[in-house]
């Protein structure tokens, strides 16, 4: 008699455990800084980035783009832009010293050492200013522009790929970019 009740309980437990296991695969891996991308049931594309959160209805996205450019001859900007039918333009970008792009090992080592010094100083000061959006008033202050900065080109790729998937499939997505 007890066995009749135990079997449905075990089978029921298997079916409830499967969705939980699938969800746990999409949790952010903050240890290594990888961004995660998860499909959602709502009609929004959203991203959480250190320093903020952005959300837009899929039917409000007019276009997306990803491009790279050289800023002031010293910094390579890799940028994803989300154009909407509203009044705001969202920009997500990653900055890298030109030395990283050149591939010269001595210039790359110098750039890496400089980043490490800045990271260490920021840690001692208890700030993350080195990760914030960079603006120079009035040159880079854009009306109706929302900007987010990410730590790596890989994180930016996750954001762009998520946007493309959301638009192509017509399904909401949520990206989490850990700091």
C-alpha cells in the first residue's frame, strides 16, 4: 500500500527537478566574469550591467549594430548600439588600448601592467571608477543616450548575440554581466 504512494511521489519529483536543473545552467558565473543570456517569457530584452539595468520592449527596437572605432588615436572602442522607437539610444561598449590591437608584446605587457596598477589602486580606494562610462563634457555628452561599459569584448559579444536572437526569434531575453 505504501509503495503506490511512493512511486508517484518519486516520478513527480523527477518532473519538478528537471526545470530547476535547466534553470541552474543559466545562472551567471561571476567567478570568471562571463556574461549569461537567458530566454524569458516576457516581450522585453534586458541587460544588467555593473552600474545599471536596461530594458526595452522587443517591438520598440528599430535596429541594432556593432562596430569598432579608434578614439583619439589611442583607444579602440567596440560598441553595440540599440536604436529604439522611443527617444533613447542605448550604447554598450568595451575600451581597449591600441597597444592591445597592435600585438606588440612589449606594448601589450605595458598596457597590461597599467591596467593592473589602475585595478589595484581602485581596489585600495574602494571605487570602480575605472569601470565607469567615460565622458568628456561637452564633447561626449549625448542627449538621449544611455551608455554602459563592460569589461571584455566577450561580454559585449554576449550582449550583441542576445539582441540578435531576441529580434530574430521574437522572444524576450535577459543578459547578466557580472562585475
